[in-house]
C-alpha cells in the first residue's frame, strides 16, 4: 500500500511539495520551456527517444518569440514529453506531502498565441492564459504503470514584463485514487497558500530575462560564424 502523508500547514511550513513540482513543471515547460525539475541521472522509466530534442526545439522557438517581441508570425506549437526519476521527485519530500510512487512521465501538446506571449512581456500589466493544457501521464505504482490525466488552466499575471503571480488551476484529474488525491492536495495548497509560487516565478523570470537572450544570441553567433566560413 502506497503511503501518502497530507497535512494542512501554513505557507511558511511548506517550502517544497514534490507533486506540486510535477504540476509546476508541466506548466513551466509548457509555457516557458524549462522544467522545474532539472536533468536527472538514469531512471527505471526510460527517457523517450527525441524527448530532449523536442524540448530544446520548442525552447528555441519560444525564446525567439519572447526576445523578438514581434506579435506577427507563427504561434507556438509544440508536442512535449518530460520524464522524471523517482529519486528526483523525492528530493523534495516533506512531512506534509510526500511522493510515495515511482518515476513519472507527462506529455502535453502546446498551442499558444504568439500575440499573447508578446503582450505578456511588453505591456505594463498583462494576464497570460495559455488555455487548457491536458497532461497525459504515466506513474509507476507498485510495479505497474498507471495512467493519469490532468487538465490545468494556468494563469500568470505579468507586471512590466515580469511574472508577478501564478496559479496552476487544476480543473480535473483522472487516475488511481491515491495519485489523484496527492496531486489534488498539492494543487490546492499551491493555489490557496502559494506553495512554491516564489520558485515558479523565479524560474519563469530567469527564463525570460536570462536564458532566452543567451539562447537567441548564441544562435545568432553560431549562424554568423557559419556564414563567414
């Protein structure tokens, strides 16, 4: 039987919620191309072929939109998959919510308006809504791979081009009761008490302000060198 510990706690006492980080990762890599969980070592649930390449390609396209700030052109469309090792998730276990399952993998199809992305980083105040995102996941539980489907409708408020507030807004989740209970609890703690919002906002703003300019400039330098040969 998988152990799940869920206790009510104030925001200051819940610094790191692992399941919340999975939901946050779904939003962050879907909306701004970078996962909350970093690269991991080998796992039982193997990374799929082309997984990293697809994430990097989407990352480059998104950065081009955010840095170029041109509302005219193709919208952002990406089919993304991300695999996490159990050990990576359990690094964030706390006495309030713990991950009692194995590895996890989620896939999301992204279709986001270019104009809405540009508005978020150019207007004095903007509310960014990427629409409903369906995460189709598999989670290891007691030696079996269980299907979990979660629908989120995230919202991010921007001020002067920087993310100021963020909500996961879990709309529905289907799967084994133990998994869905854990995810629902983490999502509720996130949106009600602001658990791990500071980290999410930091990641989003660092992605927009540091990562994307570096990525775009690096591509430009590479192209210039190739042209000069």
